[in-house]
């Protein structure tokens, strides 16, 4: 599947992120990696089931692209564009993995988050502190209270 990432070959749906970002993808790849997308296309109960463009405007575009990369490559790396801090970015990826029912990505994000917490960063550095605070906001505002993964990482 990795060789299909970033090509238009055989794509059959386009995801729309944010205001103007689009990404052509393969339904079979998304459905094989996410129970959410599997239900979307197999259930035929949703308006989007037959659509060729799926709008995901409420989700962070960088986190969504990271999730798509994970679907194809089983790994994701943060984009430098628009990402405020590594901790914040990983928390956003964890959040979309939870929302779109991708347990392997949640686990990888949790491991990466824990690794970042133990690496060399300094809460006295304003950018590190801002990243920590913004990650904390993501964790407590956009993941279920019952999900203890990132909440218990500190």
C-alpha cells in the first residue's frame, strides 16, 4: 500500500480538509484501517456513503494527513508546516485516531507522546510550555473522559 501513497492511481474518493486542502485516497485502504470508514461505506446509511468527496472540515488537516499516511505506510511524521509543537501534534493525531476508530494509530501516538514527555524539553522555555499547554487542551477537550491514554501519560 505504501507505493499508492501520494499518487492518483486508482483513487476513488477525495477527502476535503480545512478550507481548501484535498487528498485523493482509496476507499479500500481507509476501510481496511478504520472501522469508521468501513461503516461509512459498507453501511450505506450515511449521506456520504455514495459521495466522491468527503468533507472532514472539523478535523485538524495536519493530523488527518498524518492519519492517512499511517493508513498507507504504518508510520507518520509531523509536517513542519502549521504544527505548533510536537506534543500538540501528537495529541491531535491521537484525537483523530480515537474519533475514526484506529487503535493502532492511537497506540503509536501514545508511545510517541510518552517518548516526547521524557525527552529533553524544558517547561521554562516559552515554546515548550506553550506546546505542553496546547497538547493538554487537546487531551482534555477533544478525547473522551474515559480514555485515559494521554491523560495518564504525565
